[in-house]
């Protein structure tokens, strides 16, 4: 419960910019359009015709990324909880709170870096035809 509340507070602080920036339609995501999540590729491995080498490479990349996520996720959660705690004080020490925000953003950056690295590795393991087919599978899954 505390974790969800902390994340909600953090999200409001960072993204609660109000209706000034509201959009009527969600913006396109060019990264999502260029890359396919590894779970889509692995769940459609037979339809994509993945070779044993491709499958071995992708699974190794996924395992490496999962290990890195497993290490970083608790650190991020602790950093967000600490930031939320600092923000709850009746008088917020701005210097400490912003320093803690920097730590949260650093950890988020690290996680996003791992995620994008994995998605690039998966894409590079596929042929152009497999990439196109995987992208179609991902688009169908979003509907």
C-alpha cells in the first residue's frame, strides 16, 4: 500500500502538470513503433521461424536484462519511498528532496537503458522479415 501511495505521489509531482498540457489523442510512440517487446517475439517464436541460434541469443539477452532489473527495481522502490518520505514533512528540505529526485531519475534512467538495450538486441537478432512479422504480432496484441 505504501509503495503504491509513494509511486502515486511521485507521479503526481512529476507528471501532474494539469490540463495545460493535456492532449485529446495520445501521441504516437516512435520507439514502440520501431521495436518489438521480447515477450512478443518469444511467444511467437514458432510463427516467426526463429532458429536455435536466434532463440538462444534472445533468451540469453532476456536473462541478462532480468537479472539487472531484479537488482535495480528494489533500489528504485527504496529511492521513491525515501523521496515520498521527504515530501511528507511539513517543511520540505528542497535540497535533499531534489537530490533524492536526482537519485530516482538516475535509477529510472538505468532501468530504461537496460530495457532499450534488450529491445535493440532482440531486434538485431531478427531478420527484416521476422521484425516486420513481430511488429504485426505486437500491434495485434495492443488491440
